């Protein structure tokens, strides 16, 4: 449930993609287009969503939930966590997200 909520908030959703959704939602990444988005406690974000976030940063496109269209984005991401993520980075993508974000 939380994974779907995070995904919907970050990437947005198309009209009718969920029960009772009458409007589309751009999502935080599109709202931050040509700007900066701060993600606090990224270490608590579900691993599959971290992977999707990395892919969105690399390809500079997102696909809202329930949509088949890719939407271009141009956003900078700043993130923070309280966790020691060095061990976790070996298996996950937090380090790659940081490196990719700092190369922009």
C-alpha cells in the first residue's frame, strides 16, 4: 500500500487510474520541473521506488500511474536520510541516485 502511495505522489497518476479518481495528478517530479525537489528520509522509501526514481533521473522522463505516455522532466533532486546507507548502497541504488543527481 505505501509503495503505491509513494509512486502515485512522486510520478503522478492519470485520470481514472484508481477508483474515484476524477482528475489527473502531475506528481511531485513534474511539479518540480525546471526546479528542485527535496526528498527527506529517502532511506525509508521502498526499494522498488528508489529504482524507479533512479530510472526517472537517468532518462529524464516519468510515466504516471495508469498512463502509457512518457512525460519529460527537468528537475534537480536533493535528498537526505538519517540511516547509514553505505552497506545498503551495495545492494540498492541510493548511492547511484546521489551520484547521478550530483552530475547534473
